C-alpha cells in the first residue's frame, strides 16, 4: 500500500476546501484535457459551483496528511425529470498526488454515495487521448457507450469525447 493510501481520508467537501479544489481544477484547465474548460476558475466561481452541489450531488475530497489531494463530484446530467436517477461523475487529483490510487478511491467513494442516493446511471465523459482517466473509469466498471468526434478544441487540437456509463441497481421509490 502506498504511503498516501495509508493516510487517505475521503469526506464531503466544505467551503474551507475551495482553495485546494480551485488550485487542482486550475491545473487541469491550464495543462490537461481532463476538462475541456478553457477559463481559469476563480475562487468565487468555484464557491458558486460548490453551492450548486451537496445533498443529491455531493463533492468529496481526498485528504492526505491534512491536505486536499483530490476531489470528485456528482453533477446533474440533465435537468429534465426523467433523468432524476442519472448523474455525471468527475474526478481530479493534484499533480503531486497522482499515481497513488487516490483517483480510484475517490471514484469508489463516489459510486458508494451514488448508490445511497439511488442513482441508476453514472455518466463519465473522457477525452479519447486521456488514457489515465479512461483506465480509471473502465477499471471502476464503466463501459464505453459512444464517442463524440471532434467535439472539443483545446491546445490547438480537435478532441474526441468518449462517453462511458456505470449502471447501478436502483429501483425508484425504494
């Protein structure tokens, strides 16, 4: 077991975690295709984002040695009523904490929470060249359901988006 895993704690995010969440996301925006966002987030914009989460759409943080090493969230997939039991997952790990199992732990915790919240489907959208994220979600049981060709343009390159899903046993109303 990696040292990071031995001291890893996953919990619900609070407003105190926003600087670290913002820093991790900023790095992803500026340096990766883990997000197709091209605007560097402000602390205020991440605070507004966090306000739209919680309850049915949690944000979790992975804490290692007292510091936020990564975060994960469930978000609204579509606001139309029939999509009530579908959510989109996101996972981001700080550059200095990658390759230590933190993303896997966050995704497992997110799935557990999704089961508690009676979600039936979790969707992940991953750029086709993002091998690490594809390995992560496929390893968690997500299956490929399609590719949207050249849907994003970042770093002077057209990017294909893989859509994957995880189906959970859920019976609405029970």
